[in-house]
C-alpha cells in the first residue's frame, strides 16, 4: 500500500509515531468487517451506507460522512452522513479545491488535521467553531483512477486521531472506491441490458402487430376469395360430371384447377396461422397451443399428451402471445430435429409463477454446445426461445443429451393477484 504521510497543520504538529501490533490488528479487523458488509452489494447507496455504518461503529465518538460530486453542479455535497447537523449539511457544498474536503478531492491526497479551527483552509470556519469540531481525517474515494468523493471523519472532543486511524481510513477509502467502481460498471451493464431488452420488446411487439395486420388482410381479402374460387370450381366439376360431353381434357383441367385452388387455400390458411395463432384473441393460449399441435405436430407422426392445469385465461395478450411463440419454437425444434415418437406439454401455475414444460423422447443433443448461434445458423431457434423467455422476465432451462430426449422448462413470473398481471413489469 502506498501510504501518504498525514498532513500536519502548522498550528499543532506532532510526530507520526509507530503503529503497534494491536492497532494493526484493529485496522485489518475493520477492513475485514467492511469487506464482508459490502460484499455482493451492487447498489451504490447500499455500498456507501454499509461502509459508513462500519466506520462509525469503529469510531463511535466521531461524526462525519461521505461527500460526492453533484453530477450537474460538480459541487461536493454530503450524500450520506452520521450525526451531522442540518446546518453543516446545507452549507457544505464545495467546489473542487475549496476547504479541506475540496483540497483532498482536488489533489487526491488524504489529510489529517489536528485542529480544524486553526486551519486556514477550513471552509465556513464560523460554523465549524459553533459545531465544536476539532480534529479531522479526510480521505479520497477513487473509482477508475478518478476521485469521485471524500470520506470525512471529525472529532468533536479534544482527543486526536492516531496514525492507525488515518491509515485505516485510507484503506477503507480505497476499498469503497473499488466497490464504487464495480457498482458503476454493474449499473452500466444493467442499463445496457435494459436498453437492449426494451429495444427487443419494441421490435417483437412491432413484429406481432405487423403479423396481425398481414394475417387479417390475407384472411379478409385473399383467403376468402381463394376459398370462394375453390368452391366455384368444385361446383363446375360437379356440373361437368352431370353433362354428357366428350371433353375429357376439359374435365381433367377443371379438376386440376379445383385441386390447385384448394391446395393454395390450405397453404394460405397455414401461412395465416403461422403469422397469427388462431383462437389467441378469442379462446386464449391453451386452444391456440392445442390447435397448433393438432395441425403441425400430430400430422408428422408424433403423439402428444397434454397436462394443462392452468388455462392462462388471465394472461395479458402480450404475455400470452410471447409465450405461444416460445411453445411454437420448442415444438418447431421437435418436428425438425428430434425424430421423436412422443412428446408432452404441461403448464401449471404456482402462486406467482407460470411453469411450462415440453419434453420429447427424441434423439436429443449436447445442450452444452449451443451457448451461442453458430456460423451455420445452428442454435438460432434455441436462442430465440431463450430470448422470448428473457423478455418475459423468465428463465429457460434445457436438459438434453444424445439419445436421451430433450426437456425444456420455462418459468415466467406473474403477479400474485391475477388482477394485477396486466400491470406487471416484464423485465429480466
């Protein structure tokens, strides 16, 4: 540790003196206590409060606090304090270089003042005298090499701080500075993730809205016309069968036209269903899942069993739609890759959580290999499933190994009161 010698006032100098083993032990004990107190904390205020509480648990007869720079005015102010009067809190707003704390913030060097009332650099000396302040230690808080604040500890009695007190507060300042740096980095990461999630939510919401519009237009304007065309062709085929004519080629082409129109109508309806799951808006997610399975999974030869103990009737349409996309993605993987003979879908609600489980007895895969989307596109489906789950604030667990099938568990948080689900904050 690079220890800066205490700043001694001209009015009352004293020799630094050596530190006893007992004082060193007390210093290390204090650092250990603060390290445990702030370990795992990510909120800046929580870190500073834990540090401050421990400082004044050790220095019981002292007052003081932590000063930070105001982001707008760039003035030092007391962000947290211990037993300081409102008068001190309101007046001590310092520019960098002003007063003892301002000088520590400006130079980055700690100071030990034996009598602040005799120190020419003291800010607001009249208030300091009225408060009965005597000796003072002021140490900088550094984050990423920059001073972001100052710790002040002040004695209101004639007793003086020891060199061990001074060294301990320097070490605590360094420790809190590192914790502040970590908290700032975590906040930047959290903010970046939240911006990403918000962008993803908007993109997916826009996609769903566009899908809805396209599906409605296809249904109202195109599908109905093609269905009517197929019906007309069927009528013509029936009439032609009753008319005695040698135009066999005409009848054949008429039947082929009818078959083609019917095929186009079926493909168009399938496209509409993929764009916007039928029954979602009217009958809810359960019927939408059942219909999707009946029209896509069962025709592929896979037997599906349902264990749906929760009907999802109280789910907002946004959550229900995203959850359906998760089901659609998992089932799509089963159809394309699993070679399964059997699959099961279950959904339960446990108080404030919805749990969806989808399993198959297919060939399985090494789930550990798909931590990201590969260059050939493999893993994109699994990534999409997990991303939809994250946007719902949920968790996605995939268990699979070659020859052992695949088990996917989706856990989504819900408001405890069904009436409040609509207002829940969908975040990770």
